[in-house]
C-alpha cells in the first residue's frame, strides 16, 4: 500500500508493459514502479492546474495523455524520465474523460457541457460527435472496444449511448494506383502511431514547466466550434517557433477519421441516477455500466438488453469496473471500501478484497494471462 494523502485519486492506469502505475489527482501525476513500490513513487509531475481527470498510455508506451478540469488534454513524451508536453487540445471547459482509439491515432474527449470531440492526432484536427443529451446532461465516461468497432458512453443522467464505428479502406494518398495496401484484421490499412519528435537534450537542472503556464513552443489546438461561436476563424494556426521540444509531426496523407463514421445504435436508460463508468468486455459482446445507484449492470451489445445486475447491500457508489481477458470475471470498486470479483455468468461474488478505510474511487487491472 502506498499513501496518496494530498487529494482523492481520480484515475489510475498501468503502462502497457505492466511495470509502472500512473495515479492522478489534484494537479499531479505520480508514477510508481510496480516491481518495487515505494511511498513516494518514482516521479511526481505537475501536469494540470486543476483536477487531473484522465490518464492513459499509447500501446508502445512512447507517449501518454492526461486531461483535467482546466480544459486541456495533453500529449506527453515518455521516452525520458522527465515528461515533455508535445501537444495540447483545449476545449475551455472541464474535461471529464479521454479515451484512446485502438488505432492509436484518435482521442475521444468529453467535457462538462455535454460535448464530445474526436481529436485526430494525424492531422491535429477535431470533429464533434453529436449526442442526444439534455440541457443539464453531459457525458461522464467513454469506452471503445478492443476491435475499435464499438463505442459506448454514459451520462450523469444514467443514459448509456452505443455507436457502431464503420471502417473503410484506408489508402495513403502517396500510394500508386497499382499498390495494394496490406490490410489489418479490421479491414483497414495498418496505421502506425504518430511519430514522436527527436529526443531533446536532457538537462537535469531544468525543472518541469508549471501546470498553469503554457509554453509558446507547444502546439496548441483549440476546438473549432468554440472559435466559431466567438466569431473568430474556425482554426488556430499552430504556433511554429524553433524549440528544443518540437511537436509531434503531422501526417496529412491519411484520409478522414474513422471515428467520424460513427453511427448511433442505441440510447438506453441504464440507471436512474448518475452513471460513472462504462467498460466493454474484452470479447466485445457486452458492456458494463457502473452507477451511484449501487449497481453494476451488464448489457448485451447485440440487442441492447440488460443481462445481469450486480449489487451487494451497502455497496454505495460503484466507481469503476474491469474484466479478465477471458471475459468471465469482473472486478468493481465501491464506496463501501471493498473491491469485489464477480462471476459474470452466475452473478455471484467470487472474491472480496478489503484494505481501504474509505471509498475506492479509482481502480485499474492488468491481466497477465
């Protein structure tokens, strides 16, 4: 057990290699070595000026993303011990959730106004995803299944939204007419993740940039709709200045975003109060929702029907859940300070973990099998 007394833990994520744990709370990101846990962790970074609400890693572990209530989503270079911010996306409202598509090219960003944006890292542009939310309703969490063909979102009113992501043939413009691109299992040309800039010369005497200060050398992307509302041009030209930390290169040869082809499938009244998380099972056949109504519910993606409700007396808020790789078992974290492992088929608790004295507000799971 490691202490985190300075604030509530908002989100946790394990690196793709399973070696490090990222924990975010008020303003800070803290990294821990899972092979040798220490109270102070490996590093502590000041990444936002308010609550940090989201954290995640690129599949190869070369870069990570964070987002916060300061309205910024940031891309960080992880190749040296000191994080380097390489891109910033601004929505000017508190960001609730950020999810990375399995293609490693697109981020889904939701904010407190109910807006959902799709940030394309290849072209450094964004699109808006239309959601049928009420005036006081907003998206709390978004998830995409492992195949990248399904998307789910839950709101503060307990609604569950489902989308189908249609994939088309993606052929780089530079390819000759006789070139046939190699296809991935999804039916799309394989996409390499955005390349990182060359490693900067590392100076151990340089302190990390304060969270409230925006480096003019970092490429800042504003959402186009916000500028249009203000009567300004739709896009900000990125700041182009010589910098020891150049932004990630842009690859405009790729066609429009795959996520822009999302087709609405269903809007479900999943809970009668605040929904907190939605998670697809690894096999992609089901999606689970957690809520302040003390339940975790499992839904069929095929027919959008409720399959099972998992609850224990005194559960209180269910903050998050995760699945084993075989999609047979589920963990959920509750305000009653318990972490439980459920058999999805029988609906029974298989194991119960106790060690916290207060609510478990975040969890993450890494299946080694």
